[in-house]
């Protein structure tokens, strides 16, 4: 699947936020200054693809909080963190696919990763939208489109 989320990252230290610009939920609040953000009609401000926190463009550039770790947000107990995952690309040419080689146990209490196997044609043809939403909330490797296998 094409994604702007890093599926796996090589680090033993804390996991940093992974910010993308725009498409913030309505009524978003900047976690730095606590005022509304994402309320302009352009691609403005940022959201972490893992914890879903939102922040103003001006606030994301301030250095006093940049080193804070991403906690993976409210769904951390069911997400496979990218710093605990080893993937490898296998196959050749158009038949390349990512294969999960190893999952290391994260330091998260009561961690129970959710694996989703979904048919995009089921559920009144809303399956593709559900798969897309789950890939935004979880690590995309946790959501398998059974028609792509």
C-alpha cells in the first residue's frame, strides 16, 4: 500500500512524531499552545500520523518540545510501533511486496496488537474506506487487504 507513514524505522531510542501537513479534523487543538488549529481553508498546520496530535505551523518549529517522544496516542495498546518492526521488500519488478520479518515487544503496558484482514468489496462497498481509515489509525502493515494477497 502507498502510505506517507513510516512502516518501520531503525531506532532504539524514543520514537519521534511524524508530522504531515493539513487535512486536520474539525475542532483540532494545538497540543503546544492549546488554541484551535487547522481552521483555515488551506493545507495548514500539522498532525502526527501516529498519535493524531495536531500543532500549528509556527508551534512545530519551536525547539523546546521537539524532542518529546510520540506516545502513539489513544490507540497505543493496539498499534505495532514502527521502531519495533523489521520489514523487508521481497519479490521483483511489479510483484514486490513488504514482508514483516520481526516484531519486537514495545514497552507498552497491556500491549495487544490488532491485526485486520479486510475485504474491500464487503460492507456495502465501504470496505476500501474502512481499510483506509484503519491504516491511518494503525500501522499500515497491521491492515491486510485480502484482495491484494
